[in-house]
């Protein structure tokens, strides 16, 4: 058995194992490196016996577009190839992302072209550790925000359930009310969507009336109903939906209308021929089929 070949294979296996574990290999003089090297040496000796072969270099990760470097044309030409060659030596995605973000100028890659990769990684380790710390803090903040929104949505749904408030029930109360001529519009109370119907309900200048702007399969309708304090309280509770809940409700409404071809009926052929009124682009419809031009209040 070639002892030098065995040692070389153990060194490569040690570096690969430590980089996969920590992102950056520690110094070869550290106790951790020595311990890992002994373990890899013993494992290779037992596994391959007298037919030890040098382990191939870690395969490069799936090639992903890298941000363009900054610099002179000559620096860019050399910097891009040097960077690509450097990154092929790094099996850890986090280390590659950190390095690319840290060195956006081609000159940084060109000036260090003769420095071994492991030496550069050791020099950059303090900055990498700080970068990973910030990444972890940002991820924790995102998780906390997600949990907060989920808690708010759950509390909102629980309030509605305890109060017995549903979109269908609110629409039934509106339908059961006597209708009057529209009154001057004031503050908006709620936005309600049920099958084939979308109602926006407002306070009015008349303390005894509420204004309803309704859109259904027949078109747009506007009328007033008698103000009922119980209905107003339920509308205000319903309107307390967290932003995510409100966005999902709007998505449902837009997709339901799109499935019936309702958007096409009210779409102007061009913005110049659209009615002279404020417009709004609904994100959900834009993501589903294209921008929706609709009345906005």
C-alpha cells in the first residue's frame, strides 16, 4: 500500500468532511482537524486496504446564475473565471453565497488568485461567522413574524366563530333590510364576498342609513339600507381581518369572478377608453391571468 496516497486521501476526506460540517475547514493545527484526520485515515485504511485511491474533488453544485462583477473589462474577464474556479472548490452552498456577496468586485478575485482557497477561507472565517449569525437572526425574525400573523389570523377566526359572524350571514342581514335611495357616502365599514356577489358597505351622512355598493352577475348596484347597530357591530368585527386574511379573501373573489369570465365583461380595450374613475391593479388577478382593472374605492 502506498502510504503517501493514503495520507493524501485522508487529508482530502478530512477537509471535505469539516467543510460540509462547519462551512469552513478549521486550521490543520487545530485539535478538531487532527481528530478528524485520524478518523478518516483509519477509515480509509480499513475500507480500501492496499488499493487506496485519491478521493475525487467534491462535485460542483448545480450551476446557478451569479451576480455580475464590477470592474474594468480586463478585470471582469479574469475575475469571472477565477471566481468560478474558486467556487467549484466549495461544496457548501452557504459559503459560496457568502463569498459571492462579500466580493462583488472582480479585482478582489484577481488580486487573490495565487492564494490557496483554504487559506482564504480561514482568513474570511470571522466575517463568515458574523454573516451566518445575521442570516440566522433574519430567519428567526421571519419565523416569528409568520407565527405572529398566524396567531392573529387564528384569533380573528375565533372571534368570528364566537360571535357567529359569517359572510353569508351578513349578506342575509343586508338582504332582509328595507332598501332606500343612496345616501352620501362616508367611512367604509366592510368588504364582503360571497358566491357571485361582492358587497362594500359604508357609513353615510344620514345617521339612520348605510350605503351598499354591490356587484353581481347583473352588474353594479348602489342602494341604502336601514342602519342597525347590531349589524354595524358585526360588520366592524368582520372588517378586523388581518392583512393576510383580507388578501386571501380578495384572491378568492377575483378567481371566482375570473372563472365566470366576469373580468372580461368590464375590461376596457385600452386605458384611454376606460371610464374616468380611479383604478386599481389587483395582485391576485395579476398573478393568475394578468392585470385586472376594476373600480377602487
